[in-house]
C-alpha cells in the first residue's frame, strides 16, 4: 500500500525560519488565495515580484519628475514676468530723464504705475524712487 498523499496547499512561510514566523503560521496555517496566512496580510510585501517593485518605483519616479517639471515652469513664468517688469521700468526711467517735458511726464507717470505693481520688490521700489527723484529734479 502506498502512503496517502497530502493535498493541502503548501505553506508560504516554509522559507522563513521558524523563529521569525508570526504566530499561527505553523505547518497547517490557513492561507489566503495569495498564499499569505490569514491575519498576516502585511507580509504580502515580502512576496512582491521584481516587476511589481519596478512598477512602483517607476510610478514614484514619474510623479517626482512631473512635480519637478511643474515647479520649473512656474519659476520660468515668474522670471519672465519679472524680466518684463524690468524692461518696462527701464523704458519709464529713460523717458523720465528725457529733456522733452511731455516725454518726461509720460516716464514719471509710468514709473508711478510700475511702483503700484504688487510684484515690485522693496529693492525695485528703491530704484524707481531714486530715478523719480532725479527726474523731478530735472523739471
């Protein structure tokens, strides 16, 4: 007579040394359809395939790359607005120092408009103030 063959699913914890196994994972512990002992679903991370790990790393990497690109675009837009502000300020300062009275008036008015812009920093306002004082001294 032949010995009866055991048809039970193999215990996935056979790879883990007995001292490191969670309670209830003996030879005949109940297992889920994933092969993980019931109540021990946190152990699924031990059984991730390299493809699953690669997919997770890829998702994190692409998310970080997207966030970096958005930050770069926001910074470029801010720098472009600042550059345009300074070009307008230079134009206004040049006009305010003109010898022609109407041109000087247009320049000083433009500087006052630029000074009211909320994007102007304290240093920007100091430069406009100095230029305005000089333009008014020429009047």
